[in-house]
C-alpha cells in the first residue's frame, strides 16, 4: 500500500495502484497483511493472479531471504 489507505483522504495512491493491477494483463502477486487489506478494500481479489496468505514469510521469500523450512527441503533434495 501507498500511504495510510485506511483513511480515505490518504488512500488515492493505493486505490490507483490497486486499479492498475486489476486492469493489467500481467501476472500479479499480493501478500502481506496491509496489502491484503487493500486488495479487500478495493475488491480486486478476483483480478489478482496469486494471493499469498503466508504473511511475513512470503515477503521474506520474495526478498530472497533464507527460510528455515525451504533451506531444510533444499538440503534434503541434494
């Protein structure tokens, strides 16, 4: 989200970005508590390609950080 979208007077940036994502033909991913709240507020869930409920772990994975469970699985696979 961009700004304090919970207050309408500060929500225009987040609303505009949400609409742009909804209108895009590209693959879209949403995750993290505030982002999912914005997706819900602007009713675009059906236009987002993938919605993660993994919270902070999802965001850390996108950042390229090592996640303990993924690390264990990777070492077991060879």
